[in-house]
């Protein structure tokens, strides 16, 4: 359990009772959504591909994105469901995307790893480990270029820290003074390989920032108050000073790297998983906090849980009843110019048989 | 008409687009204070300053990815690769993020970037610096590719590329930068050449030589020799744009001459000429009086030796010899 002082930080003191309930509700919604997604993934013929679950990490997306204002953007890797929902996307469009339906956020063209909502400042959903880290840098570059006071929260896993594109991004972020906040969601495992077996480091992964003269901090992800308190400092540094930060948020995933990860109980002990569930689960920790604060009671907890489950179940019905893409849909959304039938799109052949 | 070098024409295109749209940014290694490794961007930093002309570290995956991200928000980066050969260190950004982000987002994102720089052999710099990837990138739906041969085309196509709302990969040639050609005066109006429009660089009736980039210059030289020494009238069609591709112009020249030689600085396996050959056999089979032939770069990594590299590449002599086996 982390220091209670984080609850006393001004950014958390400013939380109203309603807002606290909202944060808790968002975490519960994300978990119920993914549990329902998992149940449907396991039924034949409903979803294809991979399913990378976020369960156990909810405080990270909810805590950090609760601080995002009009000009704050975010982008993440393939474990993207939580960031999508926390950015304000609906369960319906997300579930339908996983079902590969036309009504999905990406019209069934992206799948579980590629949710997008630029209108909500959420830029995906990216499948290649660390491939999104230069894009987040670019979004932040764009904010600065366009004169908007904001930042880009750019999430990556602990397995992404050894990719070259991330290191190139860090160098550019510091060199060009870009308002980007890199958030390493450290769940301890890059797929099936533990942090100690995959990374060489001094102290912690975020400390690598020192080599690039970038500020860094480590966060206990089980405490949403700590997540918010420390992320707020980083975001203000980005917005006001155009300085990047690396935050390493310690967290844990209950399930495998993806549902297809058959060994997820082999590279970790059952005791390790149980310990996290019992003592560090971010939803349980926050719930206890809010009960102690008198914000939540049993009745409210049950009603939040019930609504989240019902919303998730309804999203399955919506997804099931939605139409699949057509063969003609395969060839749209390839080029802006052809989609918009511009003059340029009418010159020469853009597609080949 | 006034003349410019190919290099000056590219510079003028960028200068005009910088003036037209405040969101256009030139980025790349040595493009600003050094004035460009090949002096294409010379003077632009002095005129436009740090915000618009940005020197980047040698960090292609980083700065190209950064440009892609910025473009999603409305910035329009024009990024120089000192050599297109360096695409390999930024490949994930170039083909996964730039080419696919629109599709994977169901059309919610767009990526209006230009990546430009030289893509050619012939300068004795060895295999790592002599890749010619236009066919490879044209194979990725979502990308556009062009390869101008003349100063006028270089200017007009680069302006179209910068205005295009999709990623355009613009392949230049270090051996063309100094070439001089007529380019319309800006005082006579905005000079833009649309992507997807081929150009007949020389009319002929006996055989069609279809090429792009520097191979067009070789084809024109070969056509002179063929006419003067062998009485063969060769038509030279410059594709200019690889994707979108002017299929109609290709089929029209085939229907006119009934014989086709494709000249392509790529290697023979796959590539632009392989695709053009396929299109001709599928859509103009009955027009052909003989098999389609090709002059490509000899199928090996680019040789260094200044004594022999020119023979590995398409050149007027190899084109003339090949045509003489066909007509």
C-alpha cells in the first residue's frame, strides 16, 4: 500500500465525490468489458486474432487519462481497450470492432489491437511493439508546432523499452523539447520473458531517462491517487515547459500477454498472481479507499458493477446484430484522396487487380 | 523558357509550398544549417528559419515516425532521406504506420507526408547506398510513389506530392540533380503536375520504351542512336508516377508501336517493370508483335567498382542492344 499522502496532493484534493465515483466506475467498466470480451473470444466464430487483456492494470489508463484536457492527446500499443474506453469511446464501437463489424470504431478493419478515436484525442491502438513511440512524439511535436498548450501521453509496455524506435524518440523528445510523456506500463513481463531476463538497467527502466537528460519517476500503479499525482507533474512539465518525462508505472496483468499465451501460468507462480489480486488490485485498493472515505457503500458498489456488466453485455448484442463489412469495404479507407473522390484520385490507377 | 537544374526545381517547389501552407515543414539530416547533403534545400533555412526547416539527428525511424505522428494532427512534413537506401532503418514507420494507419483506423486518421531523397545506383557507393525501392514501396496499398526524370517534372510532381493528403514517397536521383531543363516561370502561374499522369517524352512508331527516373534519360539517348544509326523510331514513355500509375498511357503506346521494352533501374525480380509487364500482357496481349523485354540492373547487389558499375545499370548501350534484338 502506498503512502496516503498522494490522496492529499492538490490534484487529488480537487476531486469531487462525483468525480471519484466516476473514476472508480471507469475502472469497473473496463474490467467488465474485457471479461465479457474474453468470454466471447472463447466462443467459436465470434472474434478473430489476438486479445490482449488489460485486467489488473486499470488504474493506469484511468488515472492518467483522468488528467487529460482539451489539448492533451494519447496513443498506445496493442493493449488498447482501456485507453479507448477511458478516452470516452463507447463499449459498443469497441466490442463491434473486435467482432469485426462495420459498426466498429475502425469499421472492422483494425481489430482488438487497433482502436482509434481522433475526435477524442485517442490515436490508437498500434500493433508493433514501440512502433507508436515516435508517433506519440510526433503528435506532441504537432501540438507545439500548432501552438496548442497540451501534451501527448504515449504508453508502452516494459517489453518496448529495448526497441530502437523508443530510444530514437527519447533522444528527439529531449533534443527538440517536445511535450510528450512516456508512460511505461510495467507489468513485469514482455510476453513470457520477465523484466530481469529482458532488460539491463540501473535501478529501474525509467532511469534510462538520465542518459537522455529526461526527467523520470516511478509510480505504484495500484494506487490511482499516486498515478494521478505523479502524472500531473509530468503533464504540467510537458505543457508548460515543453519537457518530456518518462514515468514507469508498476502494475500487473492477471492474464497472459494475449489470450493465446498458453504459458502465462508457467512463467509466473500462482502465488505471485494471487498476491497481486489480493493485495494490489487497483480496483480493490481504490474501492477500499473510497469506502473508508465514505464515498462508496455496498449498494453503490453493486449498482456500478451491475451497470457495467449490463453495458458490456449490451455491447455484445450490438456487435452481434451489426453487419459485417462487405467485399467493397475492403477497398475503402486506403487513400484519403480516393475516399474523398478528389480530382487527384481520378488520375491514374490507384488499385490493381 | 527559363531553365533550372533538377536540384533547383525541387528547391523551388518546396519554397513555394512553404509559402503557400504554413503547416509545411522540411525535416531531415543536414537539411537546414548544412544546406542539404546534396544542396537541394540550400538557402531554405536562411529564408524560413528554425521552425520550418528542421535539422534532425541521424535517426530515421525516430524523425520519420515523428513526422507521421505530426501529420495526423495536421502538420505537413516533407522529410528528406539523405539516401532512400536508409529506408530500411525506418521501415516499420514507413510501411506499418504511414501506409496502414488510415486503413486500420477505418479512415479516421490520415497521413499527409512526403518522404523524398535520392534512390539510385551509379555513384560507386556500394550496395548499402544504392537501393532503388520504388517498386517495393508501390507494392504497399496506402502509399504513393513517384520518380521524376526532368527538372520540370521534379518541381511539378513535388508540389502535387506536398498537397496530396496521402503519404507520397518521392524518389530522386543524385545523378540528375545537376541536369538542366526548362521549368515554367512562377510568374506564369502555379505549376503542378498531378500524380498518376505519364508523359510521352519522345514520339515514335516502331517500339515503345517505357521507363521512369534516370532510365528515361538513358532511353532518350538510346532513341537518338536508334534513329540515327538504325532508322528505328522509338517512343519513350516516362511513367513519372509509379502509384498511382497511368495504365491508359501504357496501353496507348503499346497499341501504337506493338513492341515494348521496359527500362527499370530496379533488379529484375518483381518491381515496377514486372508490374507494367503484367498489365500489358493482361490488357494488351493482342497488340503485341513480340514478347515484352526488359533492361534492368544486373541481378546482384550494387557493385562498387567505378570500372564496372555503369554496366550493371541500365544505360543507352544496353538499351540499344536490346532493342536491336526486338525490331
